[in-house]
């Protein structure tokens, strides 16, 4: 650790995906309090340590596009998961595989603006993927026991893959 100066450590951390910052060698708060290091942490949307090149105000345009960044924003991205969950409820509801009332209730609640983003973030970090925390909140938003039919017969990949395709399609339009 004494071979690197603090500035070098932050630069290395930003370039190498923020692993050192995430390992608590350098805290974002300490970094932002140091005026000499503050310019290294500016992304154009506020101060932060760039953990990937896409987060960097310098490299972002090389590795992504504005359209792709817009469609992967938190609410936009996870709304795609909800769109897939709504479709997954709609079709079995029409076919009588799940109660129509449950399908309607799931579709009514499959809206990102009804979700607690902080809770979604915390649960996603704990679980390691967003599908389960999305389903948990969707189930809790549904009246009575109607939410129990949410995600009926699906795997995580059954939701994640089409949600990702919807994001990519939106970015390409």
C-alpha cells in the first residue's frame, strides 16, 4: 500500500473497475473531501468514483451511447423486468392457467413508479441479481394472495433475457 500514492490508488481504482474502492481502501466520501482528488471523480452527473469505463465522463462515449445509458437507467432498466412479468401473467391468465384476477392484479402493479428503489438496490446487492427482489416487491404490491401467481413457472433467465433484449431494442430505436 505504501508504494502507491493516494492519487495513484484512486486513478488505478477508477481504471480497473473500482475494485480497490469497493474493497474500502479508499472511500468515496474521503475522496470527495480531498480537493486535489475531486476532479478525478466528476462524471458529469455529480461526484463519484468511476467504477467502470462506462461510468467515466472521459471514457463513457467510447464504451456506450447516450441511448444505451438512458435505457439502462435504474427505473427504465427494471421496468423491462416488470414488462416481462406482466406479460408472463397476462398470457397464463387468458389461458386459465392462473386466475384472471391474479393476472390483472400483477399487470396493474408492474410499474416502476410503485417500487421502493432503495429496497430494490439493497436486496439486489444481497441476492446478486435483480429478478428476485423485483418479484418480491411485485408480490407485496398485489392485493391479498394474488401476487403468489407472479413469476408463475418462470426462471430468472426467463425474465432476465427478454428484459435485456427489450433494453437493447429500445437503445437501437
